[in-house]
């Protein structure tokens, strides 16, 4: 059976799911929910690949999170071993300045992963988190991507995960050919309604980023990929389309960015 709903960014590979991963995946199967399990390090990327190989509606994204660059570097040889039919994306990679981190060490690992994605013709999963009250990490990421775009063209593509930028930033990602995804945050704040309205339906993706930021009515608990259904419901409301229309549209978008169905 293939999926009806898709959570395009979650972390069943993290320790939060250690004790009941099997049960969570079974519940997802019952609800027709698939997910892209996103690596944050070599170890969690390996676990993402293992889960994807074992479960039909699970796929893997492999890479090094910007907050992990003080612990390890991106070793493309090791990540090459993780490539395969169900490895459909590279990341999550990008820039995270939330706690005052410096650009340079993160940028080095980010560029390695952009090169790796281009060499293997895979999309990027972008993690971008600016300092509070600024859009600095977005501005720097766009500067890097715009530079690559000149030579890579359409080969450079991907998903701007957990979008928290403004209209202008969204437009720049759209111009670069990227998809934009929103989490359960849209179920408890109206802050992103305007930007969500501006993103065309054919460039939107749904995600939970579980175990983080559970949507209403699960606030305060560990998030799970099947809660993406709540993100779909709210996104359909904001976009003024039926749930069925959004379900079909997301399926089409997944086919075009990730070649999955
Ligand atoms: Zn994540």
C-alpha cells in the first residue's frame, strides 16, 4: 500500500523513538502516512537508511545538521555508502545561527553537502535558523545557493524545511526552484498564514519535524509523523482548498521533487 499523507521531514531515527518506533510505524501504516526520515549525523543517517529499507512508506535523507559540525565533518565517502534506491535527499544541512554560531564552520560542511547532492543528482533538505529577530541565516543561505545556481542550474533543487522566513525570502527560494515546507507551527500561530498563502500549491510540502513541535491538539507531547494530518487540515484551510485537493497536490509535488509515490 502506498501513502495517502506524507510527512516530508521527521526523525524516527532519533532516540526519542527508541522504545516504541515499531508501534509508531504501525500506526502510520494504518493511517496511510509515509515519511522522509532525516539524518542529522552519520549515525542517524545510517538509521534513516535502515528504517527506509525495512518499511515501504519510509524514505531516507542523509546528511549533517549545522548544529553537529562541532562534533563531526561531512565525509562524502562514508555517505556514498548510504546511497541507494530509498535515499532520496541530502541533509538536513544549512546554517543555524540561533545560539550565536559562526557562519564559517557551518558553511564549509554545507558546501560539501551541496557538492555531494549535485554529484549524485539529489535534492537538498535545508535547515535554516536565523538569530532571533533577524533573517541572517536565510540571507547567507540564499547567497550561497544563488552562487551555485549559476553553474548547477536546475540540478540544484530541494526543500526549505520548517520555513520561518518572510514573503521576500519565500519568493527567493521559489525563484531558485525550491519547495517550501511548513510544520505543526501553523496550527497554533497565524504568523505564517500570509507567507503560506503566497506559496503556490505546486511548491508546498507538509511536515512535522517530529519529535519536535507537535501540532494542536497534541501540543506539549512528543510529535509523531502521523500528526502531519493536522498540518494538512490547517494548510488546506489557510489555502482555501479541500483536504482531498491538498492530498493530491502534495502527492504530485513529491513525485516531482523526490520521484516517489
Ligand atoms: Zn529536522
